[in-house]
C-alpha cells in the first residue's frame, strides 16, 4: 500500500496543482464578473466592453466545469 502511495504521489500532486489553478481561474472570473456588474463601475465601462467581459467570464466558467470532470 505504501508502495502504491509513492507510485502515485507525482500524479496526485499534478492533479492537486491543476485543481488549484482551475479554482483560482474560476474565482478570478467570478470576481471580475462581480466587478463589471457593480453599480459603481457600471457607468465607467461601455456596454460592449461589459458584454465582452461577461461573455469571457461565462466561457471561463464552462471551461473550468469541463476541466474538473
């Protein structure tokens, strides 16, 4: 059993790093989406730019969903 744990240690660490990176990206997209929809920022950004940011945030969320599967 200990031998198996050592055998898969590198794979487990790579998976852990991938999940952490995915979580960080999804968190960044969430905070960016919240920022551009905030009332105090809403007037300072064009509708086209806000739509572009929101579309990319949605795209990132979908990618993160499929990466975690």
